[in-house]
């Protein structure tokens, strides 16, 4: 069975990609992932807040921040370089030891650092970049137009400053999801990852404190991702990498049938270990063999909404079949 495909224009042997997470922050894990059949790996995200925290912590250990005066920016730049440097060393080591693509991941909130970090990742030797643009509509002052403008400005500027492939990782929270994803795909990006896993907030009623809910996905999380992949896979000008809720070989097959170019896994590796990648790949090949498919192209997107088909009518038809037995 031939499971070769492309991810962000890069040739890979398997459509199963390890998403950005703590597991991809260790070179030994990355090597094991390649050996277990990962098509590509996305290293743990660099968070702008973490770099800023490192700057403040290191400077405060040396002297009070206000003691630096005009030299603050100079000293902060060196601390930032040191913090990022450890991350880039991992990327460089991975490029030496792995044959599969090594993809960087960035999560920022300020326009300037999107530019700075992206250029630095390219210089470090990444094969591609996944930009985790977690711009969520939490503020009452943030309009749909504001979000649109933020995405457009960042993407258009980045495309002029770096030459490596770029993927945009988005949330599930857009009022005009289908239209906006299509417009993003027209911005000369190479892929869209659906979706990032937002932190769920909980409340400890005894301590009356905010806490966080379990951060790993569960098998039921697949359905929303599956819906949107099926709706958009034939209507975008870039590939979709499906993420969130993929826990079994059957889930991988479903995402590919819906039209995903690749499928990202994280939670199932935390639960089952890195070697579970072998189970996912073996299960995919076994299913292909049973169905008589020799390559992914023979079935990818077979269950997606057709390019000239209205998604609203498609899903209303499924609704009526189930509930009205029409």
C-alpha cells in the first residue's frame, strides 16, 4: 500500500503527522516518531509570552528592570536570543538526525514578533512553519472585521519575509467559518490546520479558584473537525491538516475520506506512547488493502462536500435522513 503524500508541498511517506506538543520538544522522541512512521513532526510551539517571561526573569535576577535604562532593549535582545537559541538547537539537531520534514511552530500575539520569530525559524533550517494564530473573539471590543484584518496583515507580511511553506492553525470560533477559511486559502499559504485545542477553564468550587479542565482531546472531539474538513476540503486553494479528536486508525481514515491532506495526532500519543504511530499506520494500510485501494489519492475526499454542492443542503439532507427517515 502506498501511503505517500504531500504536506505543505513536502513529500512525506505517511499522512500521519505529529502535532506540536511537549512530546516534540525532545530529540529522542523525534527520532522515535520517525522510526514509528510519522510523516512529519511539528516541534513544540514557541510562545511569545514564554520569551517575555524569560526576559523579565533573567533581567530581574541580574538587577531591577528600571536599572537598565537605555540599555534595556539591548540586554533583553540577548536574553531573547538565548531563550530562542535552545529551541533552534533542537531544530538543527533534528534536521541532522531525521529524514522526515521538521516543521516549526509559533504562537504570538504582537505583530512585530510574528515577523521576528518567523524569520528566525527559517534561518534555523525548518522545512516549513505552522503559525498557531489563536486570535479568539473573547473581547467585546473585537469585531469580525478586526479579526479579519489581523489575519490578513500578518499573513500578507509574512509571505513577503519568508520563503518556506506556511500553514495557519486556526480555532473553531469564527462567525463566517467557511467564507473566512476560503479567503485565507487565497492568501498564498500552503495549508490550514483545523483546529487548535483551546484550554478549557473549570472552577474549583471548594477553593473558589479558576482551574483548567483536562487538556487532551477525546474521541468525540473528532466530529466537529470532520464536519469542517468535509465542507471545505474541495473548496480551498490549500491543503487541510486535520487535528483534534484523532485517536484510532479509523479516525485517520475518516479524515482522509473527508478530504484532509494530512492528519495530526497528539493526545493519542500521550495516552498510548509514541509507538502507537505504528498502530495508526498499520491500521490505515490494512483498511486500504481490504477496500482495494493502492494509494491515498484513490479515496481521499470521496466523502467530502462536492465543489459545486451547497454544504447547508448537504447537511440538512443528512439531518432529514436521520431524524425524519426521508
